C-alpha cells in the first residue's frame, strides 16, 4: 500500500475556560507546507456561539473571563466580528473538514502545547460527532517543543495580525515552525 503524503495542520482555539470541555469561542485550522511553499488547501475558521456552548454543558470559568477582559480590544473584536455558530455544527464541520483531508493525506496536527487545544478538539469530536479523530494519535506535534530544541527565540518574530485571534495565531505559529524547519 502506497503511503499518503503528509499534510500539516496548525490548530488554535480561543476558549472561555482552560478545562477539557471548555466553551469554544473561535476555532481555526490552517494547512501548511514545512518549506513555506503556498498551500492550495483552504483554512478552517469559525466563530462559536457562547450560548450554544453553555447549552451543551461546556465549561465557562471566571478566571478566563477576567483574562479576556485584560486582552487587547482588537482580540476581543476578532471574537465578535464573525457571527457565532452552534458548537455542534462547528464541531461537525471541523471533523468533516479534517476527515476529507485525511482521505488523501496523512495528517500531522500541530498546536502550541499538546495539553490545551487538542484535548478540547478531541472532546468536541467525541461529544458531538462520535467518530474517531481523523488523525493518528502519534501525529500530534507541539510548536513549543520544536522551537525550544531548535534554539529559536520566539520573541524574534514580529506578530502579523492580532494575538488571540485564532487564525492569526495559527499563521504565526506556522511561520515559526517553517523557520525551524
């Protein structure tokens, strides 16, 4: 059987909690090539209705709300600039988006740390979709680890966009991983 080509996907969530079942405010996934060549696959970016998360029993914590209150107004605007969609629909759309890509590609899922975004995405897939994740458990990649062991100082990279806007965070992490590569 012929091996599928690798497709890297950077993920980032903005949430209302740090818990695994955190209410999700924004969900972004951006495919990328390690060498920086342009990617023909479209990104996934959706704003999520906080009400739908609350009704689905997802966690909202005071400390995270207070943290959001102290963030740049541009970051807060980024969360509110797109209409929030129902969490069940967003989780299903995200799962379908990844599943379609996994037909022809071996997916490697990247995030800044393995303990924040991925458990929340997998919780949503399990709760709202019910299918197995469309990637191998061994294909979870950590941006922080790569940068640390490659000796790359993250502060040397100017942030293009709005910090804590999930799509901009993805693009920034991609730029740093491509530099490490």
